[in-house]
């Protein structure tokens, strides 16, 4: 991590120095790799840490050891009995199927370029861009994985780079090109900067870790273009329709 941070400093000295001055050195936190780690990310989408922990705990207890083989041997009802939604159950089974058929080698993804590893994951039905990048970054420690759809990352970039508005996915991807092949390390720096900047400003954090269930994790997504399960990813819900007050007919006539 120190070597990557030094390389980033050489690539973009002004920005990286500013990020580290405010947020400190990038933390290195990794979750469990492999099938169980990816399943945990799917489980924790759009629920609180407590709920995600409870559901995942039931999965681990019911299908010990939690693996592609034990999931494939289980029926859909058994999986949903642990608290999974239909979409999450189908996504986890799809991953298990791909791993079982050896069309997806989760451990080998860390050795691939970020783009190739990303494509391999999103090829599985139910796994979208955000889920893929979070797995690569937090479970495999891929140095170049970059979840540009994460809203906290977008907001961190807006603050750190003094942008007029929060960059969208495409603009943030263009910005991050300068940090290759260490975009994942830059993402960690941006999240650390974001937390520190919000803390200094006295603004409550957006609750990212509660959204994705990543232990002390930084990301929170509002723009996720994922299929199937990732329609339930953090922040990908449609905004609730605001209630409208019915106006009496006599008043409506008076407005005309």
C-alpha cells in the first residue's frame, strides 16, 4: 500500500498530497475473499449492518461451509428461508453456478487487469458494475478496481477537486484515468478524505457502511447500473412518491 501511495503521489502530486493531508494514509481493510465474500456483499445490499449480519449469519450456519457447492445443493426455499430476497437468492445461485461450472474463477480475478476482472464478474447474471468493483477492491484488494458509480466516491472527488457539481460515472472514470494502475488505492484515499472532510465540517456521514455492510467501509452507491440483484443495491431504489393532497373540486374551479 505504501508503495502504491508513493506511486500515486508521483502521478498526481497536488491531488494526492491534498487527500493524504486531510484523510491520512489509505487504510487497507479486506473482507473474506472467494464465494463467501461475494455472497456477503450481495446480502448486505440495501439493508442495515445488523440485518445483513443476521441474514449472512443464518446462511453460514445453514450451509456450512458456505460455498458454491453447498448453495447449489440447497433449494431456493432454503436460501430464502435465511432471509434472502428472491433477487439476491437468484444472484447468489448464479454465482454458485458459474463457480461450479468453472466459468468464473474468483481467486484468479486478482491477477487480471481491473477491466478484465470486472467483465468476468458482470457476465454473471445478477452481478453488476458496483458489486463487481466492491468485490475486487475489498475482497481481493485489487489495486486498480474503481467503483465510479459510488456516490460517496463521487462526492469526495467533488470536494477534493473543487468541482462545481458531483461528477457522474463517466466523468469520474475520466478523472481517475490519471491514477492508473492504482485507482483502487486512490479510491481508498478519496473515501478517507470524504470522512475526514465531513467530520471537520460537522456534517453527518451518508451512512455508507450501514448501506453496504462492509466493515468500516467507505462506499455508498446511488448510481448503479447493475442488472437483477443490483437493482436492490444501496441507493438504487426509486425515490418514494411524495403524497399529494387532494384539492376539493370547488377550490380547483376557483383556481381556473
